[in-house]
């Protein structure tokens, strides 16, 4: 979110009702790609982190990239409108899509390789099984 505010400041925009509406609308767009990739990571049957990251990028990488291209393409046409709201909204969407794609395909996989859950880590099912066996209070 701070990068969107930085973008707005660099564009010389003052915060008004238009910008406030745009900021609220792009919050979901900024996390969409990471959520899809995280779901694919958790769906992987392999327990190791490198295998899970490879599965995640293979299964969802093309879909996430295609979604980003179509969103940015639609936003590009919004920037050609006469309405100031649509022009600004299109510019913010293109910026957010580019930043989200970079974050989700570069930073997020690197983070998962180092800190991502592996094996039964983070599994509610495994936690319930351990509790039934008496290993957890």
C-alpha cells in the first residue's frame, strides 16, 4: 500500500475523494496474485520447499501472469478515457499489477524457499491428529 501512496505523490496527486476511492479498490488487487500462488504451494503433495515452490510456479505462474496482462491491458484503455477518475484509476491499476506481479513471482517464491511451511507444518489436520494423540495440551 505504501508503494501506491508513493506513486500518487510522485504523480503530484493530492489526496481527495477520487484517490481515497482508488486506494480502497486496489487493496484486493494487490494481494490477489500472492493468494493464488500460496494456495498452489499448499496444494503441492511434496513435503520439500523447493518442490513446492516449483509446483506452485508451474501450476499457477502462467495463470497469474495472464491475469496480470489482462488487468493491465484493461487499465491501459481506462487511461485513454476523458474521465479523470478512470485515468487515475487506470494508472494506479497498471502500477499495482506490475508491483504485485514482481512481488508474487520474485519475492514471494524466494521467501517460501527459506521460510515456507514444509511437511505438516501449518496443517490444521496434522495439528488435530497430534492433539488426539495427546501430544498437545
